[in-house]
C-alpha cells in the first residue's frame, strides 16, 4: 500500500488563491459548504487517510460536493482539472460503505458492487482504483478495476475476492454484466467520471445499456454523481435523464489557479513543428528532468516524434491506443518515475490523469474542440502548483478552434496573440483581456 502514497500532489504555492474562486450551486435544499474536513462527519479511518494524504483544507469542489453526497443528493459537478474531484466523491462513498457494513458479494457467484465508477480510459480507471484503495486503507472496503486490453480471467479472479467499489471502462463492464459475473442489484452509487465524454455520442449507448440494465436500481433508489472539468450545454441536457432531484455545482477560477498555467502560442506551419519542438526541449535553460507531456493527433505521429526525440538524446516514451496495456502502463511508470521525463501521447492521456510534477504541456497538434484543450493543459498547474502550456497553432488547420479558444484566454485574463484573435473570424465581441470564470 505504501507505493500508493508516492504520487501525492501537494498543494502548491498558489493554493490560497482557491479562496477567491467563484462557486455557483443550483437546486433545492442546498447543503452548507464545509470549511474543514473534520466538519464532514467522516469515519475516523477515512479522516486518518485524509491526513496521510496531506489534505489540510478542502478545495472548493470538495467543500460543496462532500456535504451534498453525504446528504444523499445526486450531483452534477463541473470543476477545473486538478481541483480534487476524485477525492470529492470517493471520501463520502467510502464513509457510507463503512458505516453501512456493505457486503462485497451477492451470494450466487456474481459480484455485486455498491459503488460503480465508470470512466472513459484504462489509465484513468487504474488511477481512480489506486485512489480508492488509498482512501479506504484500514476500512475493510475492497476495490477492483476492470478494463479492456488485458486478461479477462485475471480480472474475474480479482472480482471473486469481493468488490465494494468497482472502477470500470464501459465495454469491459458490460461484457462482465452480460457474462453474469457482475450485477448492479446492490448499487448505491453510480458515478460517471469525465462525464462530458461519457455522455457524448461515442459512449452514450454503453452508458444507456448500463443504466437500463434490469438489475440497475432506478434513479430514485441510487445516488448518481457526475464529475468533469467541462460540461457543454447539450451534455447537461442529456445527463438529466439519469439524475434525480440533483444539484448542479459549477466551480470556476476567477483570476486564480487558471493563471498558474502560463499559456503560450506559436504560429507555425505543419512543417515547422518538429524543429520548434526540438529547439524548445534542447534549450540550455531547460531542466532536462522536467516532466513534459506532448500531445499529438495521431498514433503514428506520436511514435514518430518519440523516436525523433530519443535520437536527439532526449529520454522519451509514448502512449496511445494501439500500444498494449502492459506497454502503456510501463510508459506511464517510466514517465512518473522520471526515467523518461518526456511523454508523447494522443488524447487518451488528456483525461483526468493526475501525475506528480508535470511542469510543461505541449500541444504539438491542437485538438478539434476547446474542451479537449482545457483538459490537456490541466495536466499541469494542479492544486495550486505552477506550470506552463505551449501550443503550436497552424492557422490553416486549426482555425476552427480559434474563436472558442480566444474566449477561453480572454475569460482567464490571459493575453491573446493578435494573429489568433483574428484567425477565427475576429474576436467575436470578446474585447480585450479581462477577469472571468474558467471552466
């Protein structure tokens, strides 16, 4: 268990700026926010694990989400990346399972978890699983994780040991349900992490099959929780069908933690990107051990750039959907330990990953949607720590994101390059830099 505590991200020098965050919560009978963890009424073992994690003051999403979940409310929560969303839902869930003496099996050979956490990627699933084990230490609560791309038999064997908290990707979860290995009959908590992606067109059919399964309790007999850094309006509308008398929590940074990530843009052509990347990474002023995460659009290009950087004497690894699960885990481990401090990735690594000491994010290729940009740059500057994001912008290929990206920068109080402000059909009436929310 000790290795689970090694990747703790301590609050940074700008953590106190969280006091200035704008928070909006809507819905009936809103509970009062916490000022400290000891006010939450959590089990003493859970509290001891909170202290071991070095959590002294709850973040805004924890201040509002913890009492809402403890109060039995459904919740849709939108909060900036790196703001403590995972602990916000795990802590009250673990407490409630301990207090109710939940049983981790069903008695007929099927596993009947009380909490099911559905997440879009294997890497995020493993991370949440580790966090669940960490915060339930000493509590006699069993957590398991299931995902595709690895042995079915070993996961079934793990499940047979009992499971209170199940973390899963949608495909493997449905496979085990249809095999009769998992039942939703005892589900008290259904959680969608990175919910905006879970409810888009790619994952929505699988989510509907899970929620519509004959063993799933109806929404008035379970707690449904949704967390993400971005919640477009259309996703909010589709989410409502799964929620019961829910609260909507929106946590936005006003001139605070958003400025902890310094955002820089370079106007380039496609052919100029490789040389610019090498110049940035080979800068003599750069710390060679600085953890740098580079985002690419394609798997083939990710491998090519990783090889290019290795040939240039820069220890680099890569992660994308075509790599075997074992290879993906090894790449993340090399990156976390710092033996290969440069990680080249496709969007699979953008969502939710909480890796200690990532100081620099490079968008070699810009994403197609501004929400993805927000998730990517959120891999650095977490919990009040500082970081920076460098983006290569090809006006010919990236003009579609220019206008919403300009609004993100303006709302965050960051400078907008003149060429960016005019490349997407003008500033769209946003005007000059000002203070505002950042979601």
